[in-house]
């Protein structure tokens, strides 16, 4: 569950949540699966209403399909066997098992990746950038959390690999429930020194980090989504995303931009009842599922 499961594991409130706690973020209640009853390019577009909300047709019509753009999906992995990603999911890395990131035992990363880049193939739905090249970085386990690993242990190697592969964007639909105003700059520097250095190196190399804001109904974004508040040198490569619901209004679950207003944007994340109006996208195993949350908003960007 995206931002719904938290594991403190005996650490302090700050170091525990920042280093070892959750990670995936789904905001609405319920869930739904099954094959979408759509076929053909027009119906694929209609199957994912978020595309219309961001006027994706205009961009696609102008040739902006994501071709030659390399995007890292930092999440629970991507099911590389799903037909929506045929030939476009590349090895990133796996910090939960011995795979190369192209497995997804949770389903969250596959869903996020589909919103971002599912193929325009006449089946199910398609992504905002259906010709983008996706790189799978698995930092979340089958339960959607770090599983005892830490950002300090995983992020430096992940960013190093992304830089070697000249990725343009890293989508981060994960985080902790601690908001940026709940912790000081000094506590972040003490808890996440290597992770901070890695993010800075990514921004310095020209990569853009896209972050889900969090789903705690808070007026502030989560810590990592809000890092430029304390570390202004990150701001030029940072985007934080809050949610609009199915009708384009603010859903109950979403955090607000708050202190992150200067690098924050709104995008479709699905309604509060994800069973009926969550974002429809690919699921592990070849099917489709509805999910809601700022995690779903981020890949629209």
C-alpha cells in the first residue's frame, strides 16, 4: 500500500522512518483488478482519464511520445513480462533480491511505470510517454517497504548506475510519512548524508527527480519530496507532485505543496475511492488495476 504501511523497526521516529520505513504510496481505499474492457488507440486513451486531464493528446499529436527518453522507475520493480512494456524495460538494479529490477512482487512499480510509459498498442490503456525507455530500480519488497534496508544503503549505488546509463529522469513514487516541517536540516544531514550526496550528484549531472508528495492529508510534503527547502542546490532538478482527483478537485488523501510550493505541481492521482475512480494501469502478471495516490500523480509528470 502506497504510504499505508510503516515499519519503525525499533529506530527513533526520524531515523527509523527516514532510513527503514515505507515506501510505496497509495492514497485511496479499496482496490480493483481485471482486464480493462477497451481496445483501440482511442479507447486506450479513454481508459486512463488522467491522460485527458494533462492534455496528453496534444503532446502526443505534436510528436512528444517519450522516444529516446530514458526514465528510471525507483519503486518495487517493473514486471518486464507485461505486454505494455515489450522491449522497453531495461535492467536497473534490485536491492531486495538478486534480480536486475525487472520483477515486481508487489505491483506498485508496474502500475507507476504503466502510467508513465505503457505502450500505445490497442490494449488496456497507454502511458503519458508510450515510447519512453524504462529502467527498473527495485528498492521496495513484496510488501511495499524497504524490508530492513535503508536509503543510505540503496540510493548511492542506484544513482551511480543511473548516471552511468545517462538517464534523464528518476520517478520516485515512495517516501516516508514524516513531513518536511517535522524534521530539521541537521537531522537530515545526520541521518541521510550519503543519500543526500547521491541526490546532489544526480541533479548536478542534469537528471530530474520527480517525487510523490505523500498521502497523509497534510499541508506539507514528505521529507524527500521537500528536501530543496533545506538544500536549495537540489531545486533545479526537483519536482514534487500533489494529486487532483477524478473530477479535477483535491482528493482527501493528498498532501499539499506547503513549503515546497516553488517546485511543486498538481497531476491526476485518482479519486478517494480507488475501486471506482482510481487510475487504471498495468498490474503485475499481465492484468490491470485501479490505484489512487500521489504515487500515481508523479508519473503523469
